[in-house]
């Protein structure tokens, strides 16, 4: 997980904490979700790898709330959404019913 984050974002993280998992659409695969902290002394400027990740952006909770009309969030049943809502502190009402 730490290596993958660095490869795709240029960020070094520490202290990963497992949050959950979901099936992945490849045979015998699983997607796992973690929360982690930026490594001490690490620049907070992400650098997208340009292949798997095209754009990266940090949000405060207020910025995320204000941007809900501009950005799309992962579906409510995804591990990605669970990670966001864990960080956010509860459900995020993005107006999408799926």
C-alpha cells in the first residue's frame, strides 16, 4: 500500500490503518482501503503518475462540501466512498441516489 501510493501520487505515507475491502472485477482479486498519514518532512504536493491517476487534489471538508456540484464522488457502496466518509466524519450528501 505504501509503495503503491508513492508510485501513483509521489507521496510517501506512514502508519496505514486498514478500513475495509470490496471485491475487485478481476478474478480472485480484492480491493482494500487504508487511511494513512503523510510521512514527516514529506512535501504535501502530489504528483499524478499520468497513467493510473491523471489529477490529484487535496480538499478540506468545507472545500469538498462546496465542490460537490463540480466533482463526482465514488458510489455509495464502494470502499472509496467509505474511506471518504470515514475522513469526512459521516455520510456525504452529494445528491446522487445510486
